[in-house]
C-alpha cells in the first residue's frame, strides 16, 4: 500500500472528503454487527469465542470498508 492510503487509514486529516471517516466508519461497524448477528452466532458456541467474534466482525468490516473508501477517495 502506498503511504497516502496508509495515512488515510490511520488518520482523518489526509482524506479529500473527511465525511468518509465520520459517516463510513459507523456504517461499516453497523454492517459488521449485522453480519455477526446473522452469521457469527452460528459459527461458534463457546462464550469467549463469541466475544472475540463479536469484536472481530465490526472491526474487520470497518478496516476493509475504510480501505475501500480510501481507494475511492484517491481516484
């Protein structure tokens, strides 16, 4: 990844449109929570593993979604 894209993922000052961070992150977190509620509950039945998945689903969707928005913002 180029330094510009890494800078966008680690901070909000290098974005051309800073609303991507303020609107995109909560939307992707909600999408991750929804995906966990639909699919993650059925993957594992141990309480600790469910907690880990509950954190991973929204976290990974925020990272992946913001990376996609960073690429779009770069165009």
